[in-house]
C-alpha cells in the first residue's frame, strides 16, 4: 500500500459533482493499493498515519501527531498512486489492485484509524469521480509505502 499524506489547514471532497464532505485541521491521506498488499500493510500504515509527528509544537518543531492536535483525516482512494510511467506518455495502472482487493484494505485502514486510534475520519467514495480541494499547510507532504518498512 502507498500513501500520500498532506498536512492541511482544511480540505474537502466533492463526490460526483454533488455531495461535499470536509475536514478542518488535519491530514488528507491518498491511499493506493496493489495486488500483493495485506491486512498487515493496512495496520502498519494506520499506525504510521496516526502517530506521525508532522504538526508543529509551541517551538515550531514538527513534534506533534494528528492525535496530539485533535486533527481530522480526509481519506481518499487513489489507484493512480501505482501508475507506471516509464514507457510512453500514457500511464499504466496494471500495478493497482482491482476493487475486490483494494476496497477491503481501504476500508480496513479507515476502520483502524477510527476504532484503534479514535480519529475522526471523513472519506470520499471508493471509485467515484471526486474533486479534492485542500490548503496544504507548510507545505508538508509525505509519501509512505508499506513495501519500504525496513
């Protein structure tokens, strides 16, 4: 699994041109799944997301987690995170997991953030056409890949 995490002042997602869901201070997390990913990958990434210290303390150092600042999370499925671009000009998404694999892992990741870490998590709709707006604070953008744990 691969995540792109952005520290935000606020963010929102509009789904299929209709419904809008929003968060205040927190994280936007784009989530990509590949076929070999497992529940252990989702667990490891949920823990990293909840505990990552990327918010500033009173001295201006990135020393606080989303938990510490009572932040929110906007989680968005993003199959394009595994795009292959080496050949030609049209990305290939062959490394992205099919929905029957990706959806349960996406849902598990969100469930863990909510149940184990007690975080407020707002989501987009898996597979929907979405427009994401955010104010990236810092800017701070972190990528994490569960295949690169060691």
